[in-house]
């Protein structure tokens, strides 16, 4: 059994990020390098389609398989979003 990556889920309404502007801002704030310029289709195929499991405990966590090719990109982007100061 492979060890997965685990991190807390953001407590944000998912409908807020359904529009193109929300996607563009999330991409600009969370991603780095070439991933910042990916088209929405590529984002969907690489980042948003990652298989994961929601684990409930003291905190709600999302577990992603460590073998997923973009798992490190996903965890780094979640960490960047968590580090943002609220307005």
C-alpha cells in the first residue's frame, strides 16, 4: 500500500471557483512556473482530476496518492493558498 500525501481542505464554497475569473485568480495565486500558464483543459486533466479521499477526523483532510505525477504541485498550491492572508 502506497503512502499518500495528506493536507487540510480549504473551507471555501466550491461554487465560488466555478467561473473563469475565479479559476484564473486561483491559478495565479497558487501555481508557479509553467503551470501558471496552463489552459483550463490542462488544469482539469492534471490538477482537478486527481483521485483523492476525504478523511474526517479532528480536521477534514484530502488524501492524494503520492504516485500521482502532479501530487507535489497540488500540495504546494494548497499550502500557498493556506498561507494567504484574509482580506
